[in-house]
C-alpha cells in the first residue's frame, strides 16, 4: 500500500493525465455497470414502460414490482431457502476446514503433503465436469432434492477454498501460544477451541463472507440437485423469471433486483473481508 | 496426539471423499461405459469415438475456448490496466475501486436476466441507444448466429473487479525503494508503470488468467439461462453439452464429456502455470 503512494507523489500529474485517467476509469465503470443499473431502475417501472423500452428512468415510478415479487412469485420462500443453504453451508465448510487446517498446518505426519495437495487440487479443477457422478452419489445417499442434502453438499463445495485460506493463515502465525497451552496440560481440542480459534477469527470472518456469497450465487449444482419448488434457491428462481417475463415482468425484474442486492450489500459492508478473502484464495 | 488429529481431519476427509473423490472415480470409470441409471455396459472408447464424430461437440468446444480467449485477451488485460491506474491513487480511487468491483458479486443467473433484457431486440437498452445514435437498432444480438457468441462474451468481459483487486494487492507489495530510485533517476510515471510495475505483475496476471480460465471452461449458468446454447448451438459450451447428455439419460457419455472438461482444465492450468512461472514460491 505504501509504494503506490510514492508513485503518486512522484510528480504532480498534468491536466491531460487526469482527463485520461478519469476518462478511462469512467468508461470501464460505465460498460461494467450500465446494464445492471438499468435493470435495477426498471424494477421501479410499470410493465408497459418495460415492454416499450422507452425512457431510462422510471416514469411513472412504482413499487408494484416488489409487491408482485413477494405476493405472486413468493420470493421470500426462495430467499429463506437460500439463506439456510448459505448460512449452514458456510458453517459446515468452516468447521470442517478449520478442524483440518490446524493439524495440516502444524504437525508433520505421513501423507500430510499429499492431503494438502489433494484438497488444493479441487480448487483448481472445473468441478462442473463432475456433474453426473455428483448427482449419482447424492441420490444414492438419499440426499437428492433435500434441504439437508444441499447444506451438506455446499459444505463440501466450499471446503477446499476455506481450507486453503485457513491453512495458509495458520502457517503464517507463530505456534508459541498453542505450545504454551499444551505445556500447561491443555488437550488438543481445548487448545484448538480456546487458543487457535480466537486467533483465527479474522481469517474465519474473511472466508465466511466469501463462502456465503458463493453459495448465495450458486446455480449449477442447485439446478442439478433440486427439483421441488419448495427447496429451490434464489438463483433457480431467477432462471425461472425469464419464463415469467410474459405475464409478470415487473415482479421478475424486482425479484432479480432483490436477489442481486444481498451480495452487493454484503460486499459494501464487508468490503475488506471480501477482497482479502478472494485475494488470499487465489494467490495460495 | 495421533487420535485427536485423526478425529480432527475426519469431517474434511469425509466431505472431500464423498463429494469429490468418489464422483471423480465414478466419472473416470463410467466414461468407458454406456450408463443410464439401471442400464450399464462397458463400451470401451465408444463414448469418445461418438464425441469426436459429433460436430456439435466441436462447436461447444470451440465456443468454450472462445469464451476463455475473451477472458484472457480482453477481461484480464483490461483489469490489469484498471488496477495499475487505480494503484496510482487518483483522487477518489477507493470509491472507484468499489464501483468497479461490485459487478463481480452478482451471480451468473442474475446476469442472464439482466442481459436478456439488455439485448432484447425491441425493448432492450442496447438497441434503443444504438437507434438513438442513428445506427441500425433492430438486431437480435443473442439469437443471430453472427453476433451470439460476442453478445455472451459481452456479458462477462467487463466484470474485472477480481483482477483489479489482485493487481492492486500485488502492486502494494512492491517495495517503495524501487520507485524512489527510479524517480531519482528521472523516470516518468509512465516509465515506472511499464518498466517496473508491469514486469513485476507477471505472477499475478498468470493467477488471474488461471482463475478466469477455470470459470470459463466450466461455463454454464449464463449460457444455459440466456440462450440454452442457441441459436444453432452457436453459444453452447462443453458444460452445457455434457448437461444435455445427462438430461437424455446418457450418463456414460456425459461423463466422457466431463472427463474432457477436467482434462482441458488441467492442460490449460499446467500451461499457464509454466508460462507465468507460478508456484515457484512454495505451496
């Protein structure tokens, strides 16, 4: 963070450089955000205005779309499912990853490096390739089209990323505190719970946010493993919205806006955690 | 210590074993079988034979590589450029970083909804803007074979937030002294960016490409919802092609395609890691 300041301080930039910098950044931001902002604004439009495509701003302004999203599309049911999947899936991944990361960061034993490499490999492969066998395994376990099954599966799906970041964090922290605790006679799990867990809190918070957003946004495996409407997540609802355009376009657009706003708000509030979590996950 | 360590590793190993390892071995084995639920027979290389005889497979393969190329040659360079400019800390850089990062947290399914509206030939913003500018404003971007792939690529090449934050983090770790010495020697900001910063970003650029390639090789959500692979498979991807086989109950064939997806991923990853010399720092 320090170095860039010196580049900036290296010389006062001339006016044309400012024009260039802000022109470039503005153009990129415009290209990246315009379609999304336009759709979000459209959720305050009437169906007629959406279909006519006239006007960038809502006119007349209405919140009927949001009312429709909940009363007709029953968005809250999908939101509740997704909240369950994202919260419990994140928790499951965190518990499993923390328990595995600690011994694999601290102790040397046969098969340790192989295990770390194996877990890391899962993060480096396009997992959609495993679609059919995952479906098969989940069905054989009796977990197909079940909320519990989805929670367990999402715990597994987020496990490699969570594990890698937590282990890297633990490797970079000194073991003295734990050694002192064990010297005082504390057992393995006592040490883990009383000493390591508080120490790892910032890292846990970081991966938790990223895992939560990942599960919130997950479509592929939800589409593969859930059929009943009562179990579906918000991303499946979004896919369904496209076919709703015909008769309830305002509800569909407003619903999409609500679904998008959850991760956006999380990011705006927890920006630092999201960015450091993603950076750590990629560089490791 | 042995006992507790084993217990501690158990949940992770169980989750990983059941949902990654077992499916992986099922995939490798059944790629050589005709398999659809109850029906099962070993067929040797028949699935691969059929794949290589199917023009749709090659179309899907080509499209997948097209999307990967769009990421590699448009998205990543753009992200690197924006990251380097933001690292100069122009006034308001924090807000700009936030704005440019936000699109990254929106899901593929949401983008499918957004862009099915945006590209709509009659009511979409794109054609309305083009029409207002006096250009032809009646093209059906997503369902015209000439533009479909580009229209799909257009949905994600500007989502550069992830590359931007990676690049900014890497620049922040470059020691100050290098720039001070360069300044003393009279190097301009432009020279510092191109001669010092950019070469030092090699590793992180490789990482960004890797992460992106992984997403592109498995690309499904956007295409599945937006176009279902159409028109005439012009936007179909390998993941979508495999999914169709799965829906048809041709699980063995779907898994043969799945094995190609994993293999392509592995080959590209090894290649990029070599090319950008990633992983030379320890695991």
